[in-house]
C-alpha cells in the first residue's frame, strides 16, 4: 500500500528484502504476492543475497537498480542481543540452565490440520524430553490460540506465553538451544545467532539457508518434525553441523549500504561488491 501510494505521488520507492521468492503466490500468503507487486513499483531493489538478485533479474528488473546489501535484520541483532535482560515477565521465569526450544507457529496456510499436526508433534516431543522446555509465544489469532490451548495446554514443559517484541524474541533465541518456526524472518535471525532452525512450512522464500545448512525444512508432517527435533536433541554432531554453518544473510552492514545508495544524488546506480 505504501509503495502504491508513493507511486501515485511519483516518489521513488526503495524495497528492502527485495527478490525473496518461493514461486508460489499462495505460500507464504500474502507476502509472496505483496513482494512481487512492490517489486514492480520499486526504484531501488535492496536484495539481501545474490540469489535474490537473480530472482529480480529473471523478472526483468534492471541490474542497475539492484543492490545486494545483506539483510537489515542482521544489523538489528547487533543491538537487540547485547543484553540478556527480558522485558517479558514470563521470559524472566524461564530456566535457561535447561535446554530451551524457542517456537513460533502462526501462518494462515498452516491453519487447520497442518497446525494440529505440528502441535501434536510438539506435545509428543515435550513428553519424550521432560528435561527440555519449549517456549511458545502464542499469536493473537483466535484460531492459533484455541488450537494451542487444546493441544499444548497443561503440558508442564511447554510454556505458552504472550507475543514478544523483537528485542525479547531475539534474546530468547540467543539463549535457546534451537528454534522451531513457520516464520520467515526467523530463518535469517536464528542462524545469525548460531541456532539450528527447523522450518515448519512446505516452502521457503529463503532457500539460501537450506543450501548453507542453517535451516531444515520439515513441513507440517508429524513424523518428520519428531524425528528432526529428536536428532538435534540426541546427536551432538548433527547439532554442531547446523549451529556452526555459515549464515548467508550478510555481515551486519546492510543499513549502511542502503543509506549510502539513498544519499547518492548523482545516479540511480550504486554497485556493492
């Protein structure tokens, strides 16, 4: 909406995280199509990775207007994870001397049976590993909250808490053993903290993370979720392989690169090597 409004006023648009694609307009929904629409309106395309740049080139975006910057979320985490103190009272009660799994689950395409499958697998894992605590900030959607209470409520080592702001979420992930998520941004954030990520989706617009081994795509399949989490809890070699993989999403200098582009008044072209 902001990009379209700017276009109507003939104001140049800079698109951060440009070029993320799954190839399926309904997954993630509505982000995939929102990104494509914004891309048609943008003047500056700030692609986080070379692969995102290739996606834009395939859509006939001029190479002069694409700048590979890394992702701004990596920059943000340089600040958010500096302290360990939580704002959330609920997080202050978590015992991090035990292994903690940080979890998010909220995607619309997972509503219904896919989400029930995820939560049933999580319940099984909590019962199989009573020494592990699963911390789940529950989305405000009534569909998510009702299903979470039904399938995860009452399990002693599953902590259902209120949604978190970015600072608390980053600090929770930084102190956790691993992450389970159907989110998009967390696929970039958690690897930047050296945390293995299991993605509970059938598609991802961040295939670089798959290629580098920082995340595994487990979908919503009960058996695959249980098996993959169990492997990371039981197999130190498998855990180390994921936790020490290189994060492909930048060096924490994306914001500076974007600012430099916008401050350059002479030309729309600005190459970042």
